């Protein structure tokens, strides 16, 4: 849409060289440390990348929870957003290393399923963080932001902010078929009160959640529809790219930009007026709850199931009647990155 206990390089047998070429694997914590007594339990964490601040914060949350619960965390990340092969390799090696549970933010919600099914068949608890698999029940549980709600909050805000003025909407999306992007997009339309294909939607472009691509997408939309006055963005990097394009045309004060994520850079952009509002999510909470669920499973066989909403809050310094929100002071206290 679109992120530091002491790290040790983990060797995972004959496939280690393949893993190291595709992703980074580290271990932190120890069964001899922490307060809850995990008894040598290993927990695996696989994120989409290890550079995105969202996933950096998620890993920090997992490391902290592992230390607090006296378990070992083995972590891995794809080389790039969309690296399914790297995540498959990580799953296989974590299974071979004896993890009790795997927490994963899937790069490809469908292609990852066979590897996860193999892990579950071996008795490993598998929990998706942030992004669901397709189907969702390919994992035992999902700990994530309600992405439809996140989109709906900024959609409702944008509608209120327009004050009845006719909208010319540009949507800067993620990529075709990616669940988190689809959910946020659909939520925004629901919150704004328009259906897909409505004539008020004058431009839709994919950005991959990237700032440079967000700028290009906004430039394309302005060429197609110079009268755009509302911009929905999949995440804050895309929003900042859109802002750059709008500013270059002298339109930054005339176009409403809304987004999702709540990272520190994005929240500061809301404070500075570059983004009108954002829906803030909480990656540390996802990871902490995920580790605790694996610990509970290891200690007593209690298996997490279904969907757990880890929370979302609308952040803006220009609140509108009827739309619940917190200001940027709150957002900066809770932000990540």
C-alpha cells in the first residue's frame, strides 16, 4: 500500500546459500531470556521486505515480544515487494529449523498458499500479518488493520471536506489483485459514497505504493483530467509523490489528498498540510500479538483463529463533523518509521 536485539546470521543447512541470495535471515532472543518462559520455542517472521519502515517496525515489535516471552525469533524478508519465491524459500527453511509458528506478510496472497499449506500440515501455526492470503483461511489466523475501514475513514473524511462540491477523483492504487490495495480502494469508494465506475472517478493509476511512481501517476492523471480535486492514495509514499506533482502545477492548495498508513513521515506530511488526512495503522501491535499467539500455542496448544483487528485511527488537523479523528500530536506519538 505498499517496513534490534542483537542479530545473528542463521544457517539453515544445505539451502542456506539460496536463502541468503534471496532474503535476510536473522535470529533474536533466547529461550533462556525473557519473562514468560518460552522453553526454546522458535517463532518465524517473514515480511515483504526488510527496508520498508512499516516492516522494520513490525520486526521490532516481534523482537520485543520474543524477548518478553523468552522465545527465539527467526526472521526473513523478500528482496523486494512481490518476491514470492524468496518467501517460499524462507518458509521451507523455517520449517526445517523447527519453528513452532510462522508470522507472514505475504508478497503474493495466492502464490504463497501451497507453501503455507505444507507448513500447516506439519503442525506449524501460520498467522498472516497485515495482508490476508487468498483464501484467507489458508492461514490459521490474520492479525491486521481492517483495510476496508481504513479506506472508508478517509473516504468519509474526503466527502465531508468537499462540503457538497462536485468531486473529480483520482485514485492512486497499489497493483491489480493485491488484497490490501483492493480493500483500501473499495473502502474509500464506500466512504465517499460512490460506486466503481462512477463518472466522478476521472482517473485511476497503479503506483506500487512507490513515491516516484505516485508522482508519475499523478502527472498522468493531471494530463488526462486537469480539474482533479480529490486524490485517494494507497499509502503515504504515493501521496507524497502526488503532492510533488500537484505542487509543480501550483495545485497543492487546491486538491485534497488523503491516504493510509500513519508512518511518521506521512503523519508529519499531514501536520505540514501536504496530506489532508491519513488512516493510521499499527504494525508493532500486529507483530506483538502474533508472537504471543505462537507462544500460547507452544505452551498449551491454544490455536489462534479467524481475524483480529489491530486498529486504525483517522489522523488530521482539520477534523470534520461526523468523522471521528485524532490530531497529528496523537498520530506522532503512535507513528512508526
